[in-house]
C-alpha cells in the first residue's frame, strides 16, 4: 500500500495511491507499507534509485543498511513494533531520502508511523521537505523507545518489590517460574530497545556526515546531535536496567535455591533424628537365640521408650545447635 503526503497551506494531506496509479510528484513523504513489485517500481521511477527489498533490509552489513546512491541516501534502521507481546518485536524501516522528499519502506505497522502520520496532517510547523518528514519520524521513534524503556523500568520495580517483599512464593513452582518469565520478558524488551538505539545512532552519524547531500538546515544538523544525545541517554538507562535485571534474576534463582536447601536440610535432619530408633529396632530384630529382652515381660514397652527417648534427645541436640 502507498500513502502519499502532499503539501497543503496548513500541513500535509494523506492520500492513498491506488495500485497502478502514479505517485504525485509533489509528494513530500511517501510511505510504502508491504509494497508489491508494482508499487516498488512506481516509487523507484519517482526517486530514481532502487527500493531495498525485505532481504536487503534484513542485511546486517553496514554497507547494505547505510549507503548513498546517485545523491539519494538509503538508510535502514530498527524501530519498536509489538513490544507488549510475550516476545517483543521490532521492525526494519528504510528511509530513502533526498532534499525534496522522503520514501519510507516497511513491512509492519509500528505505532511510530501512525503517530507521525497524524502529526504530519495536523502540525503546520513540520517543514515540507524530505529531511523535515524524516526528523518527524525519528522523533516519534525515539519517544517510543524512551517510553518503552521507562515502562520496562516500572515493570522491574514492581517485580523487584514482589521478589523481595515476599510476593513470590518460592515453594510454589508456578510463582517463581512466572517471576523468571516476567524478568526474561523485560530483558527481551530492553535488548530490542538496544537494537533500536544502535541502528538509529549509526543512522544519525551517517546522515550528519552526508548533511550537504540532502541539504540539511543548520537547525536539522543540530537536531542530529540532539537525537544522538537522546539515544545515548536511553542507552545508558537501558544498560543500568539490564544490570538490575541480571541482579534480580540472580536473586530470584538464589531464593529458590535457598528454599530448596532448606527442604533438603529438613529431610537430612529428620533422617539423622530417626537413625537411633532405627538402630535400636535393628538390634532387636536380629535372630539370635539368646536375647534376654525378647522374653522379658516389659521388653517391648522398654524398647519403645528407648526409641522415643533417642528421638527426643537427638531432637533436643539439634535444637540446641540451632539446626532446627
């Protein structure tokens, strides 16, 4: 699907381009959402360079993600998409940028695109240029990444309170398994935000280096540095949260191990407590002909008293040693 944003006197107007129709040459921002070969060809005819395929966008080499082609900057970054799912997802977004217009290529529906589209249609201060539309998108992506890191931090605080205030019952396997899964999900989200920050940081360096190619204004050049500082701040916050998550995971596993050790200790102590009566029962269970206690009238109650007494003495000894 192609959505073209055309300049108006107040802001921009979003127009859906039907398959087979030409893209208006006055379009400032052209959004290609899961484009067909025909739609990609229409965008290529307008911009004059090849539009990256999904395979190109998935490449990890910097030369495949950031390059210049005949005065057109082609830049691919990662942006947050479905971060609230058990398996947080990110989506690749390619910017094909000239001084006049911006083409975005995506194969998903990240929230940042919708936020930027709404603002482009209502905010008359957005410059009607390719870099102006791109910085609008970058601001939304950075804001979204920062929001997700802040939400992850809040989730960590709640989880830490549950673990250390006794909200997680380590005797119930379901409780601590859910706690570990929650910690892991937060960790996955932070890892995805690391990917977002890393790709945006490289993109900003590339864009700043080629600022004359796309005629960045002095204000936009300063915005490159500002976005770089924002990314560094988000990354530092994410690094600190990642370290705290590792600590919380170790603490949760440690509490489970401690509880297991207590159970093993209890069984070990019980085994030792019942060892003396077991020894006594074994002695009287031997099949020797001459065992006077076997013919004694009080032999049976005497053996029971000795067995109970041995248990009591062993128990008191462990209590004295504070092992119980």
